[in-house]
């Protein structure tokens, strides 16, 4: 009588399938944008907006499990109306870091341009305070020309930050995003 052993290829495929399904289940929450506007703040071209998560359970579990998360916002401003590609006028990026301290049982949020992180024991209150009104400075206002149409593209991503490079290279096909990347576009005429 011969015992049946699983084939290595079948076991590897089962592992990849399980990881894929687990990764899709972990990405159930989405990033929601609010109040996207282009503004002149003291001669600076700025994109102002708010960000929220429709579900905090997975994010809270990830933070309490020791992960450090980052909200990365990338903005690109281009002339609108190009057939294939439009000339880029300005670009900027900012990152907000989110952690959980096991000793104090507080979540902390580090925002660009702010020395001390925001802290709160409730994640929903912390994110509402910190992400309700974000500003991404794109450059000087004089970059805009009167009478031209522009398109502002804003890409928002919530991802893990403390993953070793060797691990990223090993699992190059894996998404480290906690919420799927979301893109928004605003068209305006100056």
C-alpha cells in the first residue's frame, strides 16, 4: 500500500491561492475623499482635501499587531485637453504615518509640517482630526496661466511601511496596501 503525498507544485499553488484570497479579504476597506479643492494660500498653489476610511476594523487590527501604516498622497497638476498626454505643471507628495503604542494604548498620527504627532486612544477620532483637512502644496500660484484648463490628479494610498526589502523582493507580486489605491481627478479653469 502506497501513501499518497501531495505534489510540491499543488501545495505551492494552494499556498498562493490562500495568500491571494487572504490579501483580497484584508483589502475590504476603501479610502474616501472629501472636499477636493485647488486653493491659493499666500501665493502657493495647494490642493486641499479630506480622507476617511469606510471601515476601521482591519486598520485597527493591523496597527495593534505592530504594523506602521502610511497614508501617501501624490498630486499632479497638468494642462487639460491634450489628446494623449498633457504637460505636467506641478507635482507633490506627502506622507502621514500611523502607529499604535502598546504601552500607552494610544494611536499616533504624524502629519507633515507638524512637529508633535497627534495622539488619541480612539482611532476614529484621531483620523477625523488628522485627515479631515489635509493640504498638499504644489508650488507657486504663478505656475497657472489665465484662461487655461487644468486637471489635478490625486492618488491616495494606505500601505505598510516597515517591511524589509528582502521580503518585498521575495514576494514581489504581493500588495502591501492596507486599502486599495484610489485616484481622483479635478478639472478646473483658471
